[in-house]
C-alpha cells in the first residue's frame, strides 16, 4: 500500500475511533451600558467600566448514537428560573435538546451585572436603571440560545478525558462567634480543594476545549469594586486560553456557597487566584488523563423544597424596620400573601445528572449549594469520575445542609431576604435534595457505593 494511502487510512481509523463529536461556542455577554452590579447590597450606582469581558460558552457533546448534551457556562451571578426555563424551551424547540441534556451554570461573579429575577431585592432601581436591567435580560436570553446553536454547528469528532487537580485558596467562611455564625474565616471548616478537568481534543490530539471547576465564591472583588469582571474564574479562563491558543476554557461553579477566596479585596488577588487555578488546570492537561467513553445519558427532576412556617404578621411587623432590605423584603412578602403565591410554602428545585458511559458523571444542583452536599455526594457515590456543581439551572437561594440550617447564619436564613423568599427552608431540605440526587443518579445508571450493581 502506498505511504500516502496508509496515512489517509490511519486518519480515517482515528476519526472513526472517537466515541464522541464535540463542538464549542462562545458569545460575549458584557453589558453595553453601565449597569448595576449584583452580589453586594451596599452598591449605590451602576458599573464603571470593564476589566475583562464576560462570556457565555457552550460545549456540545454527541455520542455514537446521536444523543447530545450541551453544557453552558456563564460569567454571571446566577440565572433565575424565569430565564433558564425560557432558554431551555427555546433550545428544545430550535435544536431538539431535551431539558435533561442541557446544563446552565453560572460562575457567580460579584462583579457581573444584575440579572432580572435574581437578587433584585438588593436594590431599589430608578426606572432608567430598571429598564437597562430588563434590556440586558432580553439580550442575554437570546445569546444563551444562540451560543448553544454555535456549539452544535461546530460538532466534529473528538476524544474526552478527565482528571483532577487541586487548589487551596478557598476558605470556609462560616465563623462561629458568641453572637452566632457570621461571614468571616473558618480554617477548620469543610472545604473541597478538588479541581475537576474535562479535556476535549480532536482525534489528532489537538486541544479544543477545557471544562474545569472549583468550589469557591467569586468574591475576591468586594463591594467597593464597580468594574465588570469574572473575578478569579474569569482570570483563570484567560490563563488557560492564553497558554493554549485557540482553545475555549469554561469554568463551572461547584458547591462553593460557604467558601470565600482567601485573601481577597484586591484586584491583584483576583488575578493571583485566577492565575493559580489556571496554572493548575494547565498542569493537569499535561498529565495522562482517564479516557471517557460510552453513551450520554441525562436526568432532570424537580423537587419541592418547603419553607419553615411563617406568618403574615411577621412581615407586617417588619414594614418599618430600620434595615431597608428587611423592610423591602417584608413588602414583597405581603404582596405574595395578597396573591396567595405558592412560593410562600415551597420552591421547585432542580436536580440534574449527566453521565458519560461509566467514566464521568456531572451532578448539577440549583441554587447556592454549600460544600456539605459536594462532600456527601462524593462519599455516597464515590469521588472518582464525578463533578458536583451548584449554581445550575436556577439560582434561587442558598441551599443549606441540615448542619448549616441548624447552625444558622447568612447561608441558612439571612440571605433569603435578598432572594425574595419567605424565610429559611424546613428541616427536610437536605433529605429532599439528596433523595432526588439518588433518583436522578439511578436514572443515569450510577448508584451509591454500597448498592448492588
């Protein structure tokens, strides 16, 4: 056989050997006008410029039988159900991707724009500022649908592999004091240093995309910062892409609701943390990783999370509270009573699992999930070949574990004011979330370590 024919044959065999096709898309979602930044209630005016652009990025993966999954990362504080559900419905209509196979994750940057329907209770906006927020939400919705389409059009044979790194700049922020738990520094508190890395290459070995995550709030830049950025996660993606020209790097926010970067409150520290995370991802990319093979399966399920009992009288008593946020929240809750809203008693919470053969499983949980869930899921299902993400498909509140709920503090109770929900969840919150995790995991074929195979 001629040498040239042999080369073509080897190339064809290499292409046919790939278990998957993969495609990537990216769209800038930086606001075009000054806009209120989310995450800190003491901000009192719109943004003042841009440190680096914000992105929506999509990774589409298709298995040998044509089943497709799309993972979307966004440099945003959070996507509310009102946007996520619209995006999911349009993606299913336009591209045939069912809800169980679409993941929408938010990096939770606190130097990103206020997103309509998420943490709006933080601010009393002028009509002009409110219109800017509404216009941004409309364009964001269109962009999220569009970026999925870009990724699907880019589908080409690809190989997937998976590995883990380690980062240590996160610190548990739930500090016990004589007056209860406050946001501070708790070096003895639980953390998860895991940095999961999914590597996507062409059959010839050329790197095309990298999906990585970390369980830590994007709050290096605190409330006095008014320039738009993706915080450490934005800098980490930039670092990976700079080291690998032409590659799309995507950040998944994991279960970092009770984790803060340490130290913080300086732009140089955001660059430092992002650089360290990016360097660790690049190190992992240079190692021999675990190949990922097999069919794509997805499961998506809603569970109703109940709230601890509240009364109309409780909120009436807060109408004249000296804390403007508590008074604003009380007015909003009384409107819900007038509307007889079901949100006063429970909230529909999304739980999702995506599995690639037997090699990799992504668990995607809604809300700001504390690290206890991440650690428990890894204990029960094994810590090999698993990514546990929070901030996915709907960011409606903090999701405390039973331990955190009993201890109280910001993640358990006080934060519900800013999310516009009536109060803390009831004592069944962890039980209901974990029962639903078990159900979606069974549907994609992954069982607890002690279960019969």
